[in-house]
């Protein structure tokens, strides 16, 4: 059976990346509470692009991730906690998840950068080991999850990008270090927040339509 690769928003990949990262860096507090997850999404270090989102935005992303079974919610204790389900949801080994996490949190990187940035998640023996797992992700029969980008002028190594959000945008390929284009009126973080809000509002509207339909049926009136 072929696994259909979900197309995720920037915020959805950020949520998954934070959960994968914190599972290894702060295991004592994992799964994460909503507050901890929001803080991880808004973290200023080791993130590209830097974003600023609220609890409602993150909850909208969580709801979207439950569909493709990439998110696990547990209600034990006083607060609801969240964990990722990347290995089982996407059928990947932990090494591949570590590389995808680094790409989701930091944007396109070379194999050498990925080895360094994923060290706390998985310690690869050498760069060739990283490249081996990247090749496997790029050549999956079910659908590629990473792509090797064209070499930039003056660069000595090619960079890699994840495909969980579809084909990388041109500005991502040519300017991964910039969170937004100079002079742009809308930042990448604002776009991500707006997309999350739209998804949440669509869910709320659908729920309200269902409630109105139920009430009309009970009252015997037309909608």
C-alpha cells in the first residue's frame, strides 16, 4: 500500500520539528504541554525562519496533524500533552526523522551542517552516513521526502531541503538565511500564522454548520 505524503504548512512542520527535537533534548518534560510547544515554536535560536504564533495557531496545526496520524495527544494528568508519531506515521527510521527534524527547524542545509545540527537527536558516524539516509529519503518509492538543491554560486557543497511542505519556494532555495524579503510588507511568520488561523476558522465553521443543521432538524425548520 502506497503511503500518501501529506503536504504540511510551515507551522505544522515547526510543531512536528519541535516535538521531535524536545523528545531528545528535554526527555523529562516530553510529551510537551501546549505552553511548552508554543514556546518551542517561537524559539529564536536554532530556527529558520523565526516565527511568532499563539496557542490558537498551534492548536489549529495540531488538529491538522491528527488527520495523517503524525500527532499523538494524551490527556493524563492535569494538562493535555502532545507527542509526534513521525516514525510510525511516515514509516521512517529514527535516523531519517532526525534529519527531517533539522531541516524542518533550520531550513535547507548541507550534509555536513545536518550532521552537526542533528547530533543531539542522532549521532551519525560521518557525513557519508548522513548522505546515505538523505539518498534513501530522496528515492523512496512512496514519494521523496527530501530534495538536493542546485549548488549556489560560490558554494562548495549542495544543500538539502525537506518536501513535507511541497517543492521549496524559489526564495527558500536562493535565500534560506532570510526570513522575509527586504521591503516585504508581510513576513513568513505572519503568513504561517494566517494560514493556521484560516485552518482553525474553517474547522470551527464546519462544526457550527453541523450544529445548525442538527438544531434545524430537531425544530423541524429548513436551514
